[in-house]
C-alpha cells in the first residue's frame, strides 16, 4: 500500500481582509473544515475546468462522476464556463510540499474559506503523470473532496484518507456530505387565506440526521403554474430558519404551493421539501364562461361576424365588494379587425353583494380584409375579474375558439 500526504492550501480572502465567516462558513460536523463550498449551496453546481496536462482527463471525469453518483445529482459539471468553480492546473514538483520520504506530493487543493463564490484551484505536479490511472483517480477524487471542504479522514475507509485503496466516495463521505450540506427539510406544510388575495403558509423543519445545521440560506415559496405543470412561479421568500410566510397578490380560487430550502444541494434521493399544499385563496372569481360563434369571416365582407362570451362572476365574501371585469381574445390574423364591446352589465366596474353571482356578456366583432390569409385560427378567449383598485387579475377562465377566414 502506498500512502499519500496531501497538503490543502488555504485560500486567503481579499487583500487586507481575513476570510469572511457567515452562515455557509461555520459548519464543522463530520469531516468538514471551516466552510462549505458556496457554489454547492448557492448555485447547486460546481464547474470543473481541467487545464492540466499532468493528470489523465479520464481521472478527472472519474472524480466528477464518482462524487455525483454519491450525492445523487450532477453537482459537478465538466467545463470552463465564465463563473467560479474549480480549475485544475499544472504546477512544479514541490509546489504541493513534500512527503516524509522526500518525494513531492502529487497534488494539493484550495479549500473553501468564505461565503462568497470564489475560484478554487486543484494543483497537480509532473510526478503525478507517472502514477497509474487507478492512483490518479484516487488523487482526483481526494482533491475534489477538499474543494467541498472535507479534511483528511483518519481511517483508511474513504478516499479522503491518505491511502490509495479507494477511488470512489464511501458511506463515510456521504454521511459527511449530508452533515455539511443538507439543510433543514420542510415538513408539515399547511396553508390558509386570511384575507382576499393573501396566503399564509406555515411549516416545520427537520434534518434527516437530527442535527441543527448552519448552512441553510433561506426558504423559497413557489406556486403551481397550470400552463407548465411545474412549481415555477416564485411568490415569496422566508429567511434562514423560517417556519412560515404571509404574502399577497395571489389569484383567487384553489392554488397549490410548495416550499423549498433554497440552499438544498440535493434533489434526490433526499428531498428538502414537503408535499404541496392547496389553498382556497379568498377573492372574486369567474365561475363560468361560454362562447358562441363566430361564423366564418369572408374577406372584404363588411358585414362582420360576431362571437359572444357569456360568463358569471361571484363574490364569495361575507361583505359587498367592488369588482372590475375584463375580456380579451387573441390569435386572430393581421388584417382581421377585432372590436370588443361589453353588453351586460353597463360598466366593467360594479358592486357585488355578499355571496352574489352576476351574469356578464361581451360581444366580439370580426371583419377580415387583405392581407389576412385564409385559414383556421385558434383564439384563446379569457374572462377575468379583480377587486377594484387591484393591479392584477384575481381570477380568470379561458377557452379556445376557432375563427375561420375564407
């Protein structure tokens, strides 16, 4: 068995200042040193840019794959993008100090020492080029582990130890990774709507290892986007160790929300979020929408063709509310004019009594002239309602209607 002594060079902060100490820089559970890699918790990925000739590219790719496989997501990505990450560079023998037997150490690495995203270097010396691929893979995995903030492991049970027995992270490294990078998971998510257009969410937090961790940054609240089927509409942020959030400006009706721990460096198999919660958001809503017409529109026919949008709006509150409605249709071709007219009620802004539902009626007139091309056009038609004075729609319904130009 051969032994490797690796010296981890400490990355110093900006000139005249010491390394910053903050929320991602004070966790020392398991095998981590002062800091965790900000790119892992802030961005969810770390770029690995290999510019060295003293190490086989296969060994570098092996290290990337080995750590990703252990973590369960592509935390490390190969490439040299224009943002900070890890850069592997050649150095001269001796730049990484010497082992006790007088031989130059084959490699050394910077370790993260501050909360800002900083470029970390892995340095490899010419003697490493004489190592077998197996031993180069061990060195690569070992040095990448240092850039995660892992120090030397005493027992020969991990590639972070000083022996060459391991070329892939082991259970020891997974446990240390979870200790250092796993933030509090969201559990017991509940929600309500205390007032119109307002949602209140609360949750509990728990760590799978039963520890209070120090590197969580914040919690993000996201709403389900029906058009994409994903929770990609960010609506609120709760601070570190947050257990709830109240936010306004939400659409009326049943909406689905999810909360993520923003510094979660994992996507699977350890999920940092609870199942979504459905909230019946208070506010006016469109309860029905029916479309009739239009008949085919003939080019140069000045008679015009008509589409009728009939719907109902409802005030679920226990007090009267002043609301404003609107309707629109899109998708008609250039050269085809569209004129919208409210028929019922007389104004778009009106009062609804407590629990009242009211019929509304819009008429759309279409007239087609060249250069409108003949064809069949799908037109999304939408009826929306909001509280008077609001700058966003509280609730909408939409349907597709076809316009034929002949």
